[in-house]
C-alpha cells in the first residue's frame, strides 16, 4: 500500500539545534529510495508503506547511534484505495483552485 507521510523526528537531549539530525534522517530517506520534501517543521515522504516505516525505524537507529538519548516522532499518514495520488498531485490541486500552477517568487 502506498502512503504519504508527514514526519517530524525530534531528538531530545541533544541541544536546541536539530539541523544535524534532520540531515541524517534526510539521508536515510534517500538511502531507502524515497524523495523527501523538507519543510519548516518536518519532512514529507511518499512510497510503499513498509519502505517508509523501515526508513523511519532506521532514522531512529541512526540518531540514537549519533548520541540522541531520546527521540520523539510525530507522524501523519495518508492512504487512498480509490485512486493513486502523489504529494505533487495534492499540491497541484490546491494551486489550481488558487488560480496558479506554481508558487510565486516569494514562495507564498
């Protein structure tokens, strides 16, 4: 089953700057053949359920190996069985309703 996941992995006990750990997880997602889309509060990925979950597990393993004593992860999952839909499909649909196909130069 295909899944679209919004994932926020938060290592605890490593200080206030988390970008190093975010980059580690981004690499893991890529190693699993996923194409992560980073946003300000997490990462979106899409793929087969088992691949996404295995990548998320590996993220935790890598961050623990890097010294994070605790990790809190928030995940939102979306699946469909009536038709296939990608993250880009969902974004395009909203942009079409806004009357534009691409984001403006300011990103808004």
